[in-house]
C-alpha cells in the first residue's frame, strides 16, 4: 500500500521535511516512489509547497496520506479539491485554482514582520566613532 508521508531532511535540530509517496513498509528516510512537495516548519510563516497535480494523481490511485500530511493537505485546500475532482471537476481547472491560491498566499516582505534593514532605519542620535588609543576618560 502506498502512503503519502513526511521524510525528514535537514541538520541536527533543524528539521525540514519532504512530502513523498512511499511504500508503507519502507523506512521513514528510505526508498520512496516520488517527491511531491516539501514542508519547513521553522520559517515564519510555515512553508508548505505541494505539487498539486501529482498529489491529486496519487490520491486518485489510492495512496493514503499520513495524519501529518492529511493536516497539511487540508490546510492547503488540496483535500477539498480532491473531493471536487471525484465529483467530476476537471483536473486542469483544479490545478489552475491551486496555482492562483498559492500565488496570492505568498506574503510580501513587509507582511512577514521582519525587522527593518539598516538602510530603512533613521539614526536617532549622532554618535561619534571611537578610535583606538583614544582614552579620554
């Protein structure tokens, strides 16, 4: 039986995950059939990228998502699109919709809550540089 599950990559204490289709008996980081996306929980906001067409294909041929992947697919809207595909909507229209949603969901740099760069910060006071050998205490 095929499972859609997470495969851990990344360094020690810096996990990121690939979403893969693998045989259910294969080890977590072992042999897999196809790479269908990735998930990085360490970014703000969390990064999830899914190859919608391939994911819908594997779901349609009977691959079962793990609990973690099912949660990611539900949040991305892929499971809802899969239900609509089973109801008769065309795959092309669903993939176009997913692409449009992914493009509108990508946040701008201002919306990330990142601190401003040094070029954006105005100095609040004039500070003279300290030179070596200047012991005027």
